[in-house]
C-alpha cells in the first residue's frame, strides 16, 4: 500500500532479522508499490520484467543479484501494470469513461449522490467545504517551518499546550469542527504529528500544539474541544466507529525566549590526546546536526533512543597548540590545555561532558577511567582492554557507566566484522572450521616507492619492536610458536582473490589463540590465525637487516664516549669492514650484498640485494655525523627510517583488513567460505591530509561515543565491540560514513 515516512513501516530490517533468527518460514515477497526503503525497509531497488528478482539475506544484511546467494526472494517490478493484457486495460477504460464524462460535467454538486458528493475534494477550481481543513493544516506544517524551525519558534504564542485528537477525524470530517473551535476563539495551532487511518474502520491521530497569548482563551478552547469529545473515552483511543473523537491534553507550557539552538538536545564529548587520530573523531562528532552529517548520520528515534541535534567537542592536550591545530576549521569545538595527571583539572573537564574518548597512550587510560567512575561519565578508547581496565568492570556497573574499549581498527573493526560473520554462521547452525584474519597499515601502491615498500606515518620504533614479538597460532589443529628472532622469516606470501593487484605477505601477530575464546570458537576451529599484512618482500628484507644488527637496542661501541661517527663509519663497523670505506670494496649494491652473504646474514642473492638497496636508500653509507641522541643501532635505524620512509604531502597511506572464515554445516554436509574486507585510503581535503589509519581508528571511536550518547548501547561495565548491541549499529554507521566493507559467501 502507499507509504510515507510519517507512517510506521510494515516490516523493518531489524524486525525481519529477528523473525528469521526465530525460524520464520518466509521465503519471498512481492512488493508492488516499489517504494525504495519504504514500507518494507529492505527493498532498496526495483527490478525489471526481464530480471524480476533479487535476494536479500537478513542475517548478514547483504544483497544478491537475481536468485544467486541465500535469503529472501524479492520481486519489485515498478512497471508491473504493463504486464496486464491490453484487452483488460481497454475494457476497464471503456467502462470508466462512461462515468468520468458524467461526473466531469456536473455543475451543481448537490445533484451527486451523497457518497460521491462527500468524496469530491475539489470543484470549480476550489476545495469543497468538507476539505477546507487541508490548507489550514498545511499552513501550520509548511516546508518553511520544517526547514527553518526558528521561524516557528519566533511566532509561538505565550501559552501552548499539546492536544492529541484520535477518532474518525478525516472520513467524518471532525477535524473541521476542532479547527473551527480553535480559530473562532482566537487561538492558533501547529500540526506536530498526523497519522491517517488507512481504512473505514481505522482511526486517525492528529497532534496539535494549540497556542494563545491569553491563558483564559486557551482554557476556553480546551473546554470546547472537551465538550465535543466523547467523555466516556477521554484519554484513550476509540475502539469502534463513532461520530466523536477522544482527546488527550498535555500540560500548558509558557513560552520562553530560548532560541532554536537552546531548544536542541545538546551533548558534550571530551577527547583526550591531540594526535593524528583525534582530528577525524573531533570533526565527525562536531558535525552532528549540520548539513554535512545528514549525508551519513541517520538518527533513529526509537523508544529508549535519543536523537542528537548538537554535539560540542572539547579537545584536550598537554600542549594547547596541538589541540588548537586539531580543531582548526571545525565549528562547535574547543581546545584546552590539560595534564591528565592533574586530577582536579581532569575532573573539571570530564564533569562538563557526557562521554570521554581517551586517545592517550594505553598506560594513561586507567587514570582517565577512575576519574570517569568518580563522576559517572562513559568512556571510549581504541586501545586493548588490559588487565587494569578489566578489573573495573564491576565498578563501572555499580556506577552505571559504560567503558567501551577496543573501538578502533585493530582492535575494533576487526572484532565487529569477525563477530558478524561468526554469529551469522552460528545462527544458521554452522561450525567454524577455520578463522584467518589479516590487517595492515600500508602505503598506497603509488606511495610504495622504496625498496622496503613501506612507510611510517609516525615514529617507527613501535612498528619495529612489534616485529620482534613472539607469535602463537593454531594451524590444522596444531599449535605453532614463532619466537621474536624468527618472526620476519616466518612471513608467508598472501593474495586476496578480490584484490589480485596487491602482492602481499603476512606475519603472525602475537597470540592468536586468545581470539578463540574471545570469539567463542576455541572448541570448534582447527585453525585460528591473525596476521599483519605487508607488501611482498618486507619480511625477508627486515629479517636480513635484523641479523646485520640494525635493530639491536644495546649501546653500540661505535657510538659511546661522545664519539660522533658518520653513518658510513657506523655501517662499516656493522659489516665488519674495519679500515675500509665506500669507495672501495663496498662501493655499490652488489658489493654490499656480497658482504651480507659472506657474513652469513642471508643466503639468497636476491634478498641480499634488496637489503643492500634498502641500506643505501636509508642513507646509511653517507658521511654525515650521527646525532648525539643515538646510542644504539636501533636508535640510528629509527632515525633514518623516520627521515627516509616518511610520507610526502601528496602521498596516501592505505588500510587493508581481511577476514576468511570457513564454515561447516553438518546437517547438509556442505562448507562455505565467508570473506569480509575493508579497504580504505587516506584523504586530502583543503590541503589537509588525513591518513587511512587515523580515519579507521578515530571514526570508530567517535561512533562508539555517538552510540552511547544515543543510548543505543545500554549495557554497563567494561565492554568490547563483540555483541550485536554494539557492532550492528557501529558497522551500519561506518558504511553510511563511507567505509567500504565488502562481504562475500562462496
């Protein structure tokens, strides 16, 4: 049937998902209205006569062409009437034309039968008396008022009251009588809500804000409306056809001088830390209520949810200048100087907001969390939930607050995509056979223009240390341990079928086994692996550089006692070429590669040559003095990598996250391969570059804060984004924002 946004949907996606989880036998649906996103929310496209079907899978919210894939079959042919036989249309038209000619020639409406006379809306270019309520209601609900609510606010009467009328308001034209009473007394009205009954037995509902500058006049209007309402049904909806209506009256409100901005639901968010991740988070939150946010932010004012119109953001940093740079060009944001070790100042700023986002180093989160507990404010972080944070779970529940951790990329989006895929399989009675997850921050292919095919958007020390951590995973039922010394050498070449242009490899990422327990698949998955993605060749080069000694953290003899050797001298010492220089035996790439092989750091000529090219690219042959701050080979390597492997102003980074889940279905003995992929590139806008890493960490954290502000996350305590309450709306928001989340089942 015909549908407008003011009516409730016949079937929402959420309702359909709940039904299907409970075993609803619905197989297909034919929507002849073809209202896109209308009364049946999942209908997002029309179909054609030649290709009349598409499939919608409510369990993973995915669409499939024609009869491919699984899920409901849907037909939504928007030109379906053209399939009627031509003779049927001709026959119907012939009969109807006899009546149309007669009706159109009527001069006096009184000559029409009563039922046709009452159905005549306009005659002679004007609305008939029974339908004069239409322009009166339209004028109180105009597009101008919708687009500019402040114009209505300024014209509001001093005293106002909300009046709810229900009954056969339109088919028996009782609305005319009600509006006559209001206007005859000198009052005004504004249509707040209108629901029209869709059949002769259904009732309609209209909510009017009735106003007057004289309270006695307002009282008179209410008395008159009450007198024509059925007193036996006042305060409830009618259940049978009647010529009266029921009336519900609210409280009289005296109009103040508040502006439209004052009337909005305002919220406050404090962001601690002014690093790269902060800017996209602050920009997103501060945009709520603006025209730009309407492109992706779709508030859902359901029962128990709150719609946000305005969010004020406070960005706090130890250095005020850093915070000011973050909020430059962002309206509705304030920069402040704050040392989180200053408990009084920290509590002062936390008390001014509803939610805190901590983008500080993980060691600082416990300080912020304790202050949030004290002031009963919710907290979001993008960091792992460590033991110190986990122990706050009971305290957070008692305080009635939510501490949402791991709301970034990895951890964060990886959890959400994984749990959506795993839960979808479990709902369909599948068992997880294997779970493989790969994630990496990389240069875009165009920016991977050095021998290592890698760049750093901040200090490389953390990334180099991570490459020296041991790893554990499960493969085909066997537990595999890789020690830190051999991690780079364990890199395995890897391809994503949907992204064949990317020549990748993956390195095991710490302890993958904990994710078996976290995701509830420890007892069913024979393979559980999490890997870090790099371009092909990264591991073998870094492994060679590590064996040469470039990542040693112990004090280096060449750098002690205040000596300031050159980078070239330092490298000669590492390659044990005492008394030599780079004009002789180590002049070029080949000679350095030969030396690397001779010393046993590498046995493959090709790998040794790549390592030699990297050494030269990093400037480690240059006769420039090493800064006094460098005490170890690790310090020297970090310094050179930060200088030589940095992004230029026009270069983009890239984030790639890929899950592969193999699912067995014992009932019908078949296996499915589920994949989920996120590919995101850095963006440059108005000369300002935001990295893909900053976007994919900052945006999820900001969305986590929004979900708490909207009360979509109701669970209290210390949480990760592992439950549908969090990951379903969060993934929806990420996709609406523009993140490309690709899912596939084979």
